[in-house]
C-alpha cells in the first residue's frame, strides 16, 4: 500500500515539483493550495506525511500544523 503525502503550498509550481518527485518515488500525493484547504484534506485523508509552506493565505503553515496534530491524537 502506497504511503500518502499531502503537499500544501500556495505556489502551484512548487506543489507540482514536489508532487512529481514524490510520485516518482512511489508515494500517493494529494495537494492543497492554502491552509484552509490543506487542513480539510488532512482531516479527510489522514495522510502519512504533510509538507507545509509556512507563509500561505487564510491559514499559515504553523496554524495548520497545530490543528493537524489533533487529527492523529
């Protein structure tokens, strides 16, 4: 079973770069364009790993990290 990685960044070219490289390594990759969407996907998918940008609109990476830690608890 493939491990799932959620990539959250507001810069589409960065997201795509990370996504392509992770998929080449055999990971299943889901993406989000901002912190709000990323947090919703984290709740939905419960990924094995979340890669977060720090500076994003609506919710920054630190806030998403704090809130996503509660998902696993």
